[in-house]
C-alpha cells in the first residue's frame, strides 16, 4: 500500500472512531510505529487530524480542498475497481434508465459498462465528460450528456442549464459518488454547483446507489447534498471501519463490501 493511500485510510478511521492509536495502526497496516507517526504528522500539518500523545484525534473542520480528477483516479485504484464491479449488479436487468454522476469511481463503472454494453440496454444520463466519452466511444446508443458549464477540476457539467434539464428527467437508479459520508451530515462535497446536480440525481431516481471508497467515510466537506435517509445502497471496500458499516445498516441502508482483487 502506498503512503498516500494509507494516510487516507488513517484519516477515515480517525474520523469514524474519533481517536486512533499508533500501536494499533502499526499492526493494522503492518508498518513500523515510526512510519505511523510520520503519517500522523503529515495529516496533522494538513489539518485532517490533530496529533495527541500516542496517536491522533479527529479534526472537526469541514474540508474544502479538492483533488483533480486525474489525481483521484490514481488513488485507491484497486478499491474503486472493486466498487465499480459490485455496482454493476444494480443496473436495471431490462431496459431502463440510470443517472451516472461525475467522479473517479463512477468513471471506473462507466468503463465496465462500455466493455459490457450489450448486457446493459439502459438509457444513461450523465454530467461527466469522461463518462459520456467512454460510453459514446463504445457505441452505446442511449447516452445523454447534460448541457451547462464545465468545472475543469472534475470535468463535470454544472449550472442552471443542467438543472433545468434534470427537472424533466427520471431514472430507475442513480449511481452517485461523494467526497465524504457521515451519519450526521450524509453526503457532502466541496462545490455547491456540483452538489446541486448530485442532489437532483438523487431526488429524481427511484433507487440511490452511492459508490464510496473507505477513505471518504467519516469525513465532512463543506456542502451537504443528501442525508443518509436519501440513500438506499452504499458500496464500499474492505477497509471500511466495521463500526461505521454497522451504523449505516442500523439506518436501513444496504451496505455492500466490494471484494478485493
């Protein structure tokens, strides 16, 4: 496991548990205690956690920083691939309609749909340029890209034009990505315009499937776009803290732990 990915998981675990211990983290990630201390020092400087004697505690600040889409696609690659494969089980079995959000895990799912498009006769609506390109290049006939303004950092279409179109659309399933997920504040992201599109996807779909790798669990971003009451299914990876998974299930959310490669 790369240091960046280990730190992302440590950040998530700290957010969920409230406090982490150097010794326990060292055993969990099979690295030395000194390596964990360096990880915690980096996360402390970034404001993600607060260092305390013997470990760290969760930061209570709302995050606003965003990684570029390219950087996101290079992180948690295995987890996102596993989550995308598990999400394929929720495609409508017969002809139907789906919303595909913008994000690196959704991109991985779109690539799978492109490879297996003969088994997915769905009408697909997306606000993601990479997703639309992947699906159109594969020859899928029913792909609709929302019109509007493109956010360069995520390559997502946002704005009033996209929202006006969304007001007219309905789908069987919305596949939605997120920057963060907590029990109290639900799904959140850094940008209000992207949050508005995500919220429209969720409101206008019969079923909501959230694709969320474990590094995002327990974190909060500035703009909330859905509560956990709006979620039907969460698909995450095997590094998800058990306590968090159980809390989701207590709220009657189906949680799928995607199998590792």
